[in-house]
C-alpha cells in the first residue's frame, strides 16, 4: 500500500490537469459518472493515503489500497482493472485496482487535515494528545493508526522505531513523554526523507531495518515478527531498541 510520501508524488503528477474540464468519463467504479462531465478540476488534495480530486460541485476520492496504480496520458492496464478514467482536452488520467468514491464537500470539511503527516498544517500536539489517550496500545499499532498519523505505513513505522530506539510492542503508557515527542517528530522527519529518496529512486538503499536481517548498529540478527493487533511485519533489534 503506498504511503503518504508516494501519494504526494502522485498528486504532483496530476497537478497539470487542474483548471481543465472533464470531457469524458469511463471505468467500472460503481457510481454515476455522468455528473462529472463538464466539471472543472479545481484542486487536488491529499490526506494520508487518500487523494481527493475536487471539482465544481463534488469530489472524487481515490484510495490505491494494496495494489492500486494510476497512469497519465494513456491506459496501461486492461479494462477489467480500470476503475476510473477522466478525459480532458489536455490529456487523460487512469486509475486501476483501487477504491474510487464520490464524496461531497461536507465530507471534505469533516476530515481532520491536521492529522496528515505530510501536511503543512500537521499538528504534533494533537498527535501527542491522541497517543496519551491510548496508554494500553502498542506503539506499532499507534503509528499505523490513520486517525493519528495519516499517511504513515509499515515501512515508515519500522524505520522510525529503529531511529528512536523503541521496540514495536512497547505500550504507549510506558514510553516516557520526552520519548513520545521524539517519536512524533521523527515520524514526520522520516516521512519527508522518504519523499526525497523516492523522488531520487533510492528509497530502498536507505532502509536500515525494513526487510533487513542484521542490525546496522550492532550486527545482531534482527527480529522479524508480526506485531500488534494489525499483525503487520516488524523488523527490529532487541539490543538497540528498548521494550517499554
């Protein structure tokens, strides 16, 4: 599943279509597509792993899920995978194997945009309060909670926990407040590192523990384990990451 930084790159690729009118719509997404014809793409907004194409009177939410993708200019996958295609005088957009839904402006206004780790209005104080309210939650689950860290995924989770020296099964209530602040700050810092490395096609070269077998600090064998309620893969060092 693409994480927040990858969705920012997707937005950048779609931005040239802002200001253009839809001339044709197709795809197998299960909603009435006719209302989109003639509408102007006003802006593109992202929230974590979701992309919102905002038109005159409504918006389209795109969530790539685990295996979704998109293309610009030409259709690159078969019709059975095509959820939505939007055609403009200047070109076309195609979205495959993803969730596509129509939403209204009331839905958009209800989103807590301050929870998006990539956003200019990211609010670390709000994230801190949300963590404090869940003392019995494992930190690995908290980091993957899109209500707290919208856009943060499994790669970022593993790398951030290694950077701050916390084992994934640590309980939030046991982690000192200072360490929690470090965790929050590093979640955002790493997300922007992720974005730059992704732009340069060198992301995997910078992974320290994700999918790795040995600790880059001490050389000890890393633990690979499904952790938390989400049972997502964690890679961590028992020596260099503390269990709280």
